[in-house]
């Protein structure tokens, strides 16, 4: 593949943006700890598989925090949660679950849908991603390959992600 650099941005021959040429991201151990502590505050949200899936999501969606805004799209924060996903989490799910909504408020101090908080409040972003997965049918798979496929089907449905790239990014950033 032909790759060129222009103004510090990496582009392929067909002028498709493929990333910035930098390696800034969260420390994987500190992030894993933060995810664990955050989701442990919500009933039924914590499992080791859930932590791994969220680490995989952060690796796939934002290169583990390198990007806090989707280039050319609406997604925001570490997990690249779209504002419409957040609104749907509240309007179709949390609206009917006062206890969970209260636990989320206690964990991140965001009580109502807040687009700005998706970008600047890491705990809120993590929890919105976890709600998205919690609502998905079936349990979280226990293998990395299964998790990557689960991410593609239930988190990035209709997006550009492919499970093999998700798995590759997890291995690059998280192992």
C-alpha cells in the first residue's frame, strides 16, 4: 500500500485518512484499573471479560485514547461513543432503570445525557460503552477473537471496524 505524509497526517493513495503518526495513548495498566474501578460501581457490570472487552473497544476505537474525537464523525471520547448512542442508552434503557441510572450518576457525576461529558469525563464514556454492551444479546464471549467479533457486531455495527483489525489493535495496545 502506498502511504504518504502531509501536514503530519497519514494518507493512502486513494486519499483515505488512516491515522496520525503518533503513539500517544493511555497507560494500559492504569486504564485497565480505571475501567475495573468504574464498572465495579454498577450492579452486574463488572467481569474480567467486560474489562477486557472495554480495553479492546478503547484500543479499536481510539487507539487507547490517542483520539478523543472521531475524525469526520460524531463519536467522542476514549470509547468513541456517539451522542445518539448515549441518548438511546438514556431514553430506551436507563429511563426505565432508576437504580442503574443513580449508580451511574454516583460513579461519574453525570445524571442526564451530556454530549460534552462523552469527551471530557472518562468514567461517563466508559459507562456509556458498558451500557451499550450490557444491552446486547447474549453474554460477552470469553475469547479475544469472540470479543472482537462481538465488538464488530454490537458496538460498531455499520461502522468501518472489522474484527481482525480490532483484535490486532488490542494486541498492539493492550498486551
